[in-house]
């Protein structure tokens, strides 16, 4: 059986694991294993591809803004078109919009909202708020950037390598992944919906992470919004839609608990959403081109889990990103790299006070 050694073994090849691998590579020897033959196969490949700085709790907002700053730097240095401007329009009753909007959003008169998004039926909403700091992101390109950056810096990436056993001897780990045995000083749990399962396999207590279903579809429509117009979301979380190169991306915005696995749309869910959108918009949806369901994994309180397990110094959590995976990915990777290596945040260009606050808020229970 093949074997290898590394300082840090990352379990999980989605956006969280790959982002960390690319940031951590200059500081340590790193290996990354992914159970699926394709990186980013589950939640990361099923993203809405929208980064919304005003979306989420305070520390998520801070991590999102840091991620946008870091991605802007990557775009400037590489020329990769990782993001494009795409505003976010929240609509609904006056009470719901007031409850969901925050200081980053500007209230709009109904006439302004209809000018931006003429597919909305005027009678379907009372109030609207707009966030113009949002961007769309090319998730495939971002995953590939991190994969290539990590590989160029020596990270060993092993897809098709499910972890089947893990043993800690007080000094380091011996992990069997696929047909390899990997020796590592630290294991990073970036396993998404399987994070608590991986912890149990490693002899570590769970964090109470719950995978939640979120379905989406690409549809054809007679009155599709033009590219560059805002993503539209209902303040009561009943739907969102946005323009897409193939047509229109739509979602019922559900968040139903589910078992870890290759989630698929429930029969009738997409059809019910199309019927609902027919009552609140004039999109004129004609057919479903493709549909999918991803799992957004959260713990109580909605904040990610980042840091060494309090009962196990060799086990590091990088999980529970919920619906904020891509939008916080670079900021969380930076935080995790500081905690894993003990590096001075200033050496990474990070703000020490922000790192300290996030480390406290996101630490494992």
C-alpha cells in the first residue's frame, strides 16, 4: 500500500479545503483527500454563484468582505475573471424587507425596483432594498485557481480517496484514504455535510452540524432578465432568481434537514416553484433545462466552525459554512492558516484584530 507524509492533511476537496490548501502551501507540507473522483462535486459545484456582503451574521459579513478584497487582488495579479458585478434585490412585504435588510442595502421605491427588474409583478411586493456591492462568481474557475495554486506549491491532491480509518497516537495521525496510508501532524476536517461523520471516524466529538437541502434549476423563459440585472430574492425566503448565460437560475430557497449524500430534487419541487414564480413575475418559464440540489451544512447559530477541537489538539475544524461557503472562502482560509501555523496575521496582510475576533466567534464548541 502506498504511503506519504505531510504536516497537514485536509479532508475534503470542496471550496473550503482547496482554498485552505492554496493559502497554507507556502507554510507547510500539505495533502488533500477527497472521497469523490471529482473535486467540488457536492455542495461546491451546486452554488448559486453570488457573493453577497450583506448576507449573514456579523462575522460572516466580515469574512465575505475580506474574501472579496482577496479575490480582487487575485484578479488584479492574474487577470482571471473570477467575479463580475451583480446587484442583489430583496423584495417582499414592508415588514419582511425591514427585518431582512441591513445597513449595506439601500431602500428602493417600487418604481425603481420595477425599472431594475421589469419581470416583477407590481402587486407581488410592497417594499424593496438593493445591495450594489454584490458580485457573481465563476465557481468553476475559482475552484480551478485554488487547485492549480495549491498544486504549483507542492500540495498533493488525491481525489477518489475516501477516508476509511484514522488513528492518533499523541504525536500525529495515521489515516487510510483510498489505497494510501497518510501520516500527518494535523488533520483538517473540511468534509462539508460529512464533517461530523469524519470527526466520529477520527474519535472526535461532533459539532451538531446539520446538512440542509437547497434546490435550484436553470430554466428557459420567454421574458428572461438580461445579463447584468440583479439577482432577486424574496424576503420571506420563498424564492430567488437571477439571469444566467443558459437562461434563468431559480430556487425555492428551502432549507430542509437531510442526510449527507448526493442530494437530488424532490419530485414536484421545481414545478411548484415555477407555478409560484408565474404568480409573482412575468418570466414566462417554458422548460427546465437542468436541476440539482446541494447541501448547506450549519451548526446552531449559523456561524462556521473554524479552529482546533478543544478536546483534540491534532484535529482542526473547517466546516459549517452553510450558504456562505464561496463568499467566505478566502477569508476563512486566511483565518485557518493563521490558526494552524501560528503565523503573524500581518505577514498575510490580514488585520490581527479581525482575525482574533473571528477566531473567538467561530471556534469549535
